[in-house]
């Protein structure tokens, strides 16, 4: 099978999966899989990590899995599992976006005006920008994994910044899930995050403001530099 054919097939599969997420009972399916994982404790850790990675690659809602991890595994183990799984899943999608499905991802972010500014800023401050967008609630997690693969950020910076930026949310939602009454309630997000959730939301708003300021300043500097070169 040629490289081009593999890309076409992958793009088609991702498109079909995107439609499936919108039209099929994905939450119910994930709940069924999570119930199976809960019943098979001997392989639960490995199965959960594999499910989370697949969910990230297939653009499925990872928040369901994060909250459910608190219910199934408890706070300490759940945080470890989600932290590892989310970074592995985000990295897998990032690498697919960079090396395999680049054209498909580029088409998805073509109308996303903010992404152009992010791309230019990441070229100069990759770690900082990735960290801020991970903290911000404005940027969609699953699409961002693929979109960042189009930028010049180094894999090392992407992985470390993603892990740090996602960690506060991981702790919060795993903690909330640990108090869920049933697996169904956890999978449906029927949990209370209380004051901690409000504080995380404020942190996300601060990160959104920060990334906007940083991106704007870097974009202005780049524009000034290009104008200076044009005048020479």
C-alpha cells in the first residue's frame, strides 16, 4: 500500500469517526467499555490507557474517561493513569497530524483565524504557548492535538508543556469522579467540581488572556520585522 493511499484511508476514517461522534451513542459505548474495564481488574490499567489513547486519536470526548477514572481507580491511581494516558493520546494525535494526515488537519484549521497567530507565536515560544493553550478552556483539546502537529513546536516541548498544562484539570476531574455514585453518573459528567472547579476556570481564563497577549505581541514583532525587511 502506497503512502498516499494510507493517508487517504486515514483521512476517510477520521472523517467517518467525526460523523460517528456526532450521531452515534458514543457516551453509552464508552460507558460499556469502562464497565468492562472495571470488571477486569487484572488488565484494567493497560486497557484504560489503550482506550484513552484511541479516544484521543479518534476525537472522542476524553473528559468522560477522565471523570470515570476517578470512580474506577480512585484519586491517586486515577490521576496517574489519566496523566499518562492523556499525554500519550495527545502525542499520538500530534504525530499523526505532523507526519501522516497533515493535509486533512490543515483543511480543518483553515478557517480558524487564531491558529495562524498561534502558529507564528509557537515558532518562537513553543513551550510557553502550548502550556498556555492547554490551560485555556477556549481551545478544543482533541482538535488542538492534531493542529499543533502543523506547527514548528518540538516534540519534547509539546509533550512536557501538554503534561504540565493538562495536569490541574486531570486532578480536578479525577477527584470529582471519585465521588460519583455510579459509573453512569461519572460517564455523563454528573459530578460537582465546587470551588476547585471555579478556581480552575479562573486559571483557564487567565491563561486565555495570557496567550492572547503573548501571541499578539509576538505577531506584532514579526510584522514589524517583515516591514523593516521590506523597506531595505
